[in-house]
C-alpha cells in the first residue's frame, strides 16, 4: 500500500476546501481501502468525512426523508421511517454484504463504490476503467458477473450496489455541495454509462461532496406493494447476479396507477426503462403485463464474455423470470426473498 495523508476537517467549509484540492473523501472505507491495498486506487490524500454533520436521518418539511451521506448502511436500513415508508430500500440494504460491513459502510460511499469486475482488481490485466486505453479483458474473458445491458466496447462492468437499485426505483435525489454551492442530482442522472470513458462513473464533479440522499414523499405510496428480489451465488455476502426492485401503486379496484421497475446486477448502473413501467399502468396486475414489462426492460440485452471461461448469457432468461416474480411478489405484498431474515435479526 502506498503512503497517503489522512485529513480530518474541522468544519464543512474545511471539507469542501480539502475536496477542491483533490483529497478523496472516505466514509467507512469498505471499498476504497481494499482498492488501495490492491494498488488499483492511489490517492495522495484521504479526507475523513465521519464527524461532519451529515450523519442525520430526518424528514424535511415537504415530507421527503433525508438520509445523511455519512450515516451507516446498517442504521439507515433499520431506521423506523425507512422501514415504515420505504421498506424496499431497507430490504435491499439488508441483502447487501455482511452485518460488519453494513455497520461501517456509509450511504454516500455506497453510491460511489466501484465495480467488482475481477480484471479491474487485477493490475496485471488490461482494463479501460483502471487504465484508460489499455483494453477490456472481460469482453473475451470471464464475464459471469458483468453487464448484459448498457455496456460498451470499452467496458461491460456492473454497478455492484443493492441500495442504488432501490434508490433508482424510489426516484431519490442526491444532494451535493462544494465551495461553489449546493446542487441536487436526480438519481437517474447520477451514475453514467461507460461509453468511451468508463473511468468516469458518476456526474459528481471535482470538489463536490455528497451530503444527503433525499427520498421523495411521493414514493411512500409504494410501501404496501414493493419488493427487492435478489438472486446471487450463495445465500448471503454475495453481489447480485440479478436483482429487481419492483413497486406498484393500486387503486381501489386493484388497477395499477403507478409502477417502478429497476434491475440490478445487469448493467453499469441501475437499469430502468420508463416504457416498461408504462406497460403496467392502467391494467390489473397479471402475468401478461408482467411478462411484457420484463421483455421491454430487457430489450437489447446481449450475452458477454467467453462461453468457455464464463459468459453471462444465463442472465437473460434469469432476469426475465426475476422481473415477473418480483412483480408477483410486489402485488402480493412480499417484501423480499432474502433480506427478511436479516431484517428480523437486526430488529431483534
Ligand atoms: Fe475493466 Fe470494465 Fe473491462 Fe472490467 S469490464 S476489465 S472494469 S474495462
């Protein structure tokens, strides 16, 4: 591990000054420190954000719920208002990593965590994300965990977060600040597709710090019929091969008035297609419209990688079925296939 300076800020203005000078922000360090140990990341200085006043979880006057960027994933997932009004987010967060990691990892850090593509971590291999212009070893190599949607010739990495899949479905808003002032970024605009510059992963600008994530009041209408379905290689402590955040709002006759549908584990960012959601609205929740929505959401999906080494072609039928199952679960009011046990453990 290379030497680096660890900075602590005495105030928020102090933090913005350090950030503007190029210090990398660190919350729990559950991803960045690993990457530094592997020599993938080489920051000259780290700015510790814990201790700054961004760890609160509170309601705004308009009804939105603000999640502090330095609040831990564990305390956010267990918060009474999150569980009551945004249970899908709680389930998604509790399906991720391990209790120890959730205690350390922060909300802001979760958004900025980096892909777990094997080649990204292996500095002996070509990787455009780690070393721009060097090539992409995954395209003709092991791609089992990687993207079937949204990738490019340069990169087919997936975003590894569960939390972000639920945040995309809830249409969260990311609050950021710098020395130049504050701005808000719609969640759909926060993560970037790789295109020709896979090293650029978010719309966060140099010097900007995430301070809060806002959950809109309007998303509370999904609480009764929302699901986070996660499919992975083992029962816990594994990234999603495919995950689905599905949410429905129904009228008194049981007709869908609003729908949200987002895939995780299949693209460089949470994968949402508004036309797929529109196929559900105005209809009774039923198999035919669920299958149509799944098909539209997966339109354009392509297998990647060398079949002999580890192609990800299996994700296409898996995702199709997972979307239909998640919509069935949301309709039935089943919150999750994996996180409920953890949720109960952590509530006890
Ligand atoms: Fe690197 Fe992206 Fe290719 Fe993985 S998929 S090797 S992260 S360029």
